[in-house]
């Protein structure tokens, strides 16, 4: 038997996380970043880059997103739907 392992890219991890939260009221950017960092501890992407990837995937798939990560410019979480 031959085992093949597919490489998981950061983009695919972000999209998979968004799709797994599709039925949620909204997606938390902070939780998404923690989940991706747990899945991919050697990820070299910055938190800001991960934030952008998750936000883009959320918008593409119509999942409301809370920009609740500490690097956000606004004082409180922003919702996008």
C-alpha cells in the first residue's frame, strides 16, 4: 500500500476553517488564526496575512466575519455579512 500525503497550504487551511464554520452566526478571526497556528505550527505567515486570508475566504463563501483580532484598527469587533 502506498500512502500519499497532500501538502496543506495556508490558503487551503484558511478556506477549510471558513467552510467548517459556515453554519455559525459569525466567524471569529482571532479563533481562526489560533486554529491555523495549531494546525500549522511552522507557518511563516504573519497574523495580518492570516487575517486577510480568512477574511477573503469568509467573504467568498458568504460567511459573516468578526474582525476581532487585536491588530484590528477599530476599537470593537466589526461584523461583515
